């Protein structure tokens, strides 16, 4: 079986001109010729071309490629081992480059120091940027907002994963109480509401009970926040608000 220069160019995704050049410099001479004198390439020629293109992809000059392929000490297995080593090194380098690009792409809004891909990985369908606009509009001139910016500016992807997992656990416990028919002003629900407040206090900004009540109201008044909680369990937005209000009232009575 032999192939024309046009067929080989099509197989390899290169130009006929490139194949002519490889022939002229002795890098890839076709194994035969047609009766009309046209180049004909054998399967062995295609194997060599594959190796040439591999090394070229890795940036080797053509003279070095020729030296590698024509090394009398090398055998096909040696080439495969070398190619595997080079590919492994290339993958590691590309991974480093990808991480560097991720870092360069980090977007800072509400201190969320993540790329869009990272934000999807951490938050799923929840879009923190969408909610950040509402938070900034309401509290952008407050000390709490400024404190949130300061604290979260240095957060990494792993930091945000831990924070998100913490919130998920709190929301799941609140949803379980709702499902069990426990009243929002019960001790159990108020305790989870207090845990929610303290978690925000420790991770984002100073969150006193009055500020927490404002957040709870927003979970119901703003459709975007409501949808986030309703996706966890229907009725959870109102239940969260009521538990937060009850917890604040308890704290006021205790004070």
C-alpha cells in the first residue's frame, strides 16, 4: 500500500509544500515513485512522519528531529519511551501555565477571588456576582461591606469551597427542621439561625442581630435570594427569615 503526497498531506493535516520540503532536506524521503515520477509514501513513511510531527509539536528544530530519528542506537521502543517522557513533561508544563492563567483571570467582586470556571466549581448554578450587585447597592457604603471586602480579598478557591460547604451544612439543617414541621421560632431553628449568623460573622463581616435580620428580610424580598433558598427546599426562604427574626428577638430579650 502506498499513498500520494496529497493523501498523506490530508492524513497528517499538513501541506503538500511541507512534505516536499521534508523530502528536499532528507527528513522524509518517500519510499517510492509512481510510473510518472510522483512521490508515493509507504506505511513506514507515515510512521516516520508521525514521529516528525510529534517532535515538531514539542518545538524541536528539524535538524534535531532528523538526528533523533536517524540515531542508529535508537529503537522504536526507545522512541516511545522518549515521547512518553516528553509528553508527561509537556502536560506538567501546560498545567502550570493553566494555573498561572487562572490566577491572572481572578475576578474580584465582593472579594470573590475566582475565575468563572472556579466559581462554577465552587458555587454550582448559584451566581455570586448576581447577588453581589444587590449587596453592594444596599450596603456598599457600610463598614460591614468594607470589612467583607478586606476579609475575602485573599480567599483562594479552597477557602471558598470550605466556606460554601459550611453554609450548605447550615442550610441543610434548617431545611431538615422545616421538613420535620419544627416551628421557625423553636429553640432548634433559632439555634441554627444563630449558627448562621456566627458563621457569617467569622468568615465575612461583623454581623450583629440587627444586620442579620436585614439579611433574612432580603432572602424573602429579593427574588434572586428567594430562588436560592427555594431550590434547597420550598418555603426555606421564609423559614430562614422567621428563624432569624426569632433568634434576634431571643437575643434582645436575653440582653
